[in-house]
């Protein structure tokens, strides 16, 4: 893996950790907004925007989920990078279930960043929301892309389902904050830790949060109340990957997801939600993690299991 420095690609180890051995996630750089009235300069127009994603990436997965939930498939096109992220970062290719760059014709994802800013410095992550009309990146911050998808295109699609309702925002924000710090990002802090102390500082809060969520779901259908919200869809990509990847690859193995009856049933319910299974490719997800992270898995051997059936009845209605 590497990063761009003043528009030039520089290779470096994937786990750019701090001196204490703890993993620190880089911040995102492009933070523009599509607004319903278009006064931001980015109007909600059909065919104008393009998503660059990876099947493996939980942050990109959020945007695919919202593209499906909000009926945006015919309005926002997608390119899917190859699952292996090696010396040149994410690449485009013709592997099954992946695509080439159908907008700019680039080979490497970092070239999308330099197309937007020839002097860009920083990480080159997915997702990217690209504006074909303006020829630039709208945003590479997944939490903000899903907020745009949630409401900006309602007038275009007629879909008014709201996953960030005003009356539930305090609860949604509270769940999001804890889940992001200790779980969404916590699995990476545990997996990329370079010292025992850094690993333990990440893994124990991670399981405290899973225990907390299990308690919530014993009393509530969803994590922020009786209706599905953004908090559920931000949590789901991490839960989906937990047993197939994070338990083994990232040493998050105090308990498995399937050891939590409520969380396991809840994850199956969200998996079975209309359109969501089409946003998932677990084979490529495993190939990415086990095949790309040489510092974590030097042999790059991808495990055959576990054998998980997300389609078994979830019984969450009870």
C-alpha cells in the first residue's frame, strides 16, 4: 500500500502505525455535498454521479447499501476495484465481479484522486463519489455520502424512506459514535496493532461494545429503537465481516458473532433485507483481507471457512 505525495505515488507499509504501536486511521479530504436544491454546486441529477468502491471495504459497503435502499441503482453508476490492494493500492481489472474504470479509464484508483487534484497528498481510499459533470470528487467520506443518498435524491426517485429521522438523531448519533470508535474502527486497531498493549487497548473495548449491543438488541428490534436507521446500516458491514475475517485475521477472537444470539439474528435480518445481499461479495472480501495485508498474513493464504448461512430464519420479529 502507499499514498500520494504532491500527486506522486509513494509506496509504504499498509500499517502506518504510531510509535506506541497503535493504528491511526487517516482522515478523508474531499467533503463536498449534493443538496436537493443544488445550491452547493452539486445537484441531484440522474447519471451525473459515479461510485468507486471495493466489495471488501466496509466503508464502501455503506454506500452500496444506501444506493440499494434508496433506489439509486439506475441513477448512480458504479466501478468496483480488484480485491487485492498491493504496491499500487487499489487497481481496476477484469477479475470476475469487478470492473474497469468505466468513467475515466484509469488503471489505479490513485489516478482518480490526481484527476481531481494533480497535487493531492494523502491516502487513496474507497469509496469515492465522482461528479462526471464537474470532473471532480464530491466526497470520499462514507458517512457523508450515505447522508446525501438518504435525502438529496428523494425528489428524483420518489423514495422518501428516512434512515436519519430527526426525532431519533440523538440516539443514532450516540450509537454511531461508540460503534465507530470501538467496533467499526476497533477491528482495524486490533488487527494492525504492533504491540501487545495496543492490541489489548483495542480488543477489550471492542467486545465491551458487542456486549452492549447484545443487551440493546435483547430489548429492541434495532440498535436505535423500533425502526431501522442509519445506525443499523453503519454497524452491519462490520458485523457481516466479523466471523469470516476479523475473528481470525484481526485476532478479534474473544467471542464470535454467532456466539451472540441477538446480534447474530439481527445480522441475518439485515442481510435478508430486500436488495442487501446484492451489495455483498464475501469471497472477494476474504481475498482482500487475507491476500493484501502481508504484515498481518505473510503467507497470503486465504482460509476456506467459516461456513456461514446468513439466510437461516432470523426470528427477530419475536
